[in-house]
C-alpha cells in the first residue's frame, strides 16, 4: 500500500515578509490554508498513511490543525527537517515511515485540480518504476524540464535550464518505489548545497525505471511559491468555487467521498466551526444527502 510524504518545510524566504512568523504552507489560498490542497491530493490518491515533514517551529501548528488524522479517517505522523537541504532529504527523514512501501512525495505548495484526478493518481501502479508528473508552462526555466524524444519517451530532465528545450515542467508530485531512500542516499549535494530531486529522477531514468504522466490537458497546476502565484491560485480557486458551488481541497468532503468517515463525523466537526463559510459548506453537504 502506497504511503505519502508531504514536505512542508523550508523558510519561505521568497515570500518575506508574509512568512516572517508563519510557515508558508499555512498561508491562505482563497478560503483554506495552502496545505489543505496538497493534503487533499494525497487523499484523492487513496493514501491513508501520511507523514508531514516541516521545521521544528512549524510542526506544532500542523499538529494543532490535523492531530493524528483520525477525524479524516487517515493516519498522520510528523517529522522534522532541520534545514532546507533539498527535496530528496524527505525520503531519508521518512525512511522508517516508508518501511519498504512505495511512496508518494508531494511538495506542500503544489495545488492540482482536474476532473478525474483521483482515479488518475490511483491508477499509477506500484512496482519497480518511479513516476513523475509534468505540466506545460510558459516559464519552464523556473523548473526541472522534461525533454522528450519523438516517440514520447523521456530523453532527459534538466534543472532550471537557461534555454529550455521544452515547456514541460516537472511538478512537485513524485511517486517512487520502495527503494527511493536507497537511491536518495547515493545523491551528492549540488552547487547550492542541496540534494536535488532532478538528480534522483535522472537516476531512475538511467536505470530505465522512470515513467511520465502528462497532466497538461484538462488539469490545472499551481506552484504557489511566489506572491503572484499565491494570488493566481487564490483567484483560480475562488472562480471555480463560485461558479460550481463545489469546493477544492475540502479534506473532510474527500474523506467522506472516499468512505473513510461518515456524516456524523462531518457534522461533529462542522458544528464546531458553524459560523465560518467552511463549516456552512460542510453542513450543506450533509443537508443535501439526508
């Protein structure tokens, strides 16, 4: 059974002074904390064992938010990243948690939306191969870029190229087999002193064990690491929710749809926050399904 790691550490230095005294993953994206959207992706993927990795200062705030995950029908545990030493370090920190299982690694500032996203993620097979997810962007120089051969297979992945050869950016969602910590341990820090996720993905590519899922058509992806990206993501969520009256990243609703909690549990939680729009939305779900 695949487990999930949600990396919500870092200093958020690109967002100062917004992040002067708050972890960026608790900043609002329209009407919810940013981390709700990434947590919802793991839940949509059918993952019920989740490890949140963050800084020592921020972990108590996440624990206050989610506890052990029981109210969502999942198991949430926590671990600490002492310094922003790179994304693959999450696999080393979480090695005991992974415990020989395949794992999904997701960055907490990544937001995904699209019809059928859950089934798309659930259909990624466990096994010996890793899977990365790409999305077409206008500014690929900011990301790891996937270059494809004419037959659609991956030629290579280049980190933040000055002159990108394609517009396909690697998103912050990675599915790895159970040997991910072993391969992560082989990595050497880059010139900026961090373990690079692109290096790990290229290791799998060299071994012929890297698959690619293209989420461009019909899906939306936001990397909310800058002020403008925060605003864009908030405007996107607001537009969808106002137009459809359906919420994005409502973790209680997803837990209910997945069959992990029942209406009684939703009601108990919604009663505690009944004066908020979030609580009113949860109560409307119950009323519609009496």
